[in-house]
C-alpha cells in the first residue's frame, strides 16, 4: 500500500463509528457539523439504512449452542457430502471459508470445523423477529434476504436543513436498531447509512462485524476513492479484470478516467460512472418474495470467443450461487439468454430434479444449454443466466447428509 493510500486510510477513521463503543463515543466528535451551503428545505433528503446481520446463520447457532462460541462453525452440507456452505462464523472465515463454497472444499480447509445442519425454520423465525424490529421505525423495508434489508427513513428526518444533517440526525435510530437487535435477539448487525442504496450497502460492509458507518453526501466521492472497483455490486472478476487491464483499479481511478468506459464494459458504463460518484436513484423494492435470480453480461465488443463466454458464464454462475446461498435457496430451473448482433434474443431453460446450489452446477448447466441448442451461432451482444423455481435444498439434502442423526422436531 502506497503512502498516499495510508493517508486516505487514516482519513477513513473519520467515518468509522465503532458501534461497540457507541455509549462512549458521540457521533458529533466524529462528524463535526459542517454548515451546508445549499440549504434546501423543499427537497426531500433521502436516508437509507442497509442493515446486515453478522454471519447470521452461524451467529444464531452460536447463540443457541454456547459450546459453539469462539469456534469455527460452518453451516451447510456435511464435508463429505455434495452441497455447499451457506454460512460460516468469523472464526471459520479465518480459514478462508465463505458462503457458496462446496462443503468438501470447506472440509479440507478447516478439518476441525464444526459442521452444522442449517435450521431454516429457526433462522426464518429469527428473521421475522428482526424485521419486526425494523417495522417499528419505518414501513418502507426492502428485505433482500433472510438477514439483510434496506430501510428508508427519509420521512423521519425531514426537518434537517441539508442532506448531511438528515443522515446524521438518523444516527440515533441506527444505534437504537442495533441495540434492540443486541438486547432482544442477542445477535449483532452492521448498518450502513447513506443517501442511497449503493452507499448504504458499502457502509454496512465497511466495518464488520457490529459496525455503523455513515457516508455523508458531501464526502462520498472522497470516501469511495480508495475502494476497489470490485466493491461496486455487479463488478465481478471478469469486469474487474477488464477495468484493471485499463489501469482502473480503484473507484477513484474511474472517477478520474477520461477513457470511454463504453469500450470496456459496454452498456454498463453509465451506471458504473454514476456509482463511482456515489449516485444511485434506485428506489426500494418493497415486494417481499424473491422468485428468481438472474445475471447478465453485455460485451463491450460482440463476441463468440469461447474463452470470453466461458469467463462471463463463470462469473455470473458465482454471483447467482452467492445470492442463492444468502437466501438459503436452491433452484430447480436454470435458464440461459443470448442476444445476437441484430438484437434478436433467445432463451432456453432446463428443469432439474435436485435443487442446484453450487456455481459449478449452474455453470455446467448453462454450458449444456448453449451447446445443446447451438446458441452460439454467431457473435453475442449479451449473455445471461437466470435461475427460478426456488426451493429450500437443505431439507432434501440434509435428510441424506445427516441420515441416522437425530433431528430436532
Ligand atoms: Mg449478513
């Protein structure tokens, strides 16, 4: 890390609110009130929280079974069985274990790990209790997965004279939510506070576990600068490599870049530039249930090169597997979508018997669909994968994996 980086890192501590010590540290000492030149009372100031439970399934296990505390707890399939990990405690993460990883790999990395069968009903019940806490603060809640939600608190802070003051005046609410989760549920959450979903999400990831990070509007551009381009949701390894090959490693590099990003990332360019400057006008999606998960990749240059297509498929498969794991879901339908040079679009899907959870399976089925119907008959503009008919794979899988073991009713 270079010196200029160290300087920026040091500045970062201004933003970190160590929630563990909230009773000792007042936000004012971290956020001296800056008079805002544009006092806009007529404008609606947006205040979005992203609340993310820390290692949720594993933390519930550690709470309910004290003998697991301080130990590497790995929730998912048994290490000698087919299937994936859906959560790992922080102790297990030190061994390189992460969600969506095949259980066999996890078993090799952490042979002494405590592998536990997911108790989906317990997690769902816990999730309901946590969402009920949120409902005491706002009706505008987008539940992203069992343990993650966006909350829109804009209407609570409309007396604020500017966007930063609006965000800061919502901090006591964020502390309150954290405290209630801790005292009532004996679990910890990390919260990001920002003027949009993108910033709130970056904030909750920034200081985990048990973090609270506010990204002021007036400082968001500086805040984002040192972060890797990979922090931007949607920038997977393939896109990141394309950007990095062009010398764009950090979000700051994108901010400074005079390159036409369109030649690098195609139709993504505009959104990428907006995110780099901390802009995101997506509203909360208040629909409760998730019925499908998909990913798409638009190529900067139309291509039929197998290596490029395979790389894109791998990246999208990994993305989807991550989302499935976060939702503790598997899919019975896998679909591919291709768009040709003339914009004609074709989709093909396959239905499987056993729910698909792992990236490798999604990848294999997508390749199978492309090959079976010879879909790559010319250069592609776009390639996409979707999964649907979401089910809980654990019920079926675990019955096999833990056969003979006593199950709690
Ligand atoms: Mg989480």
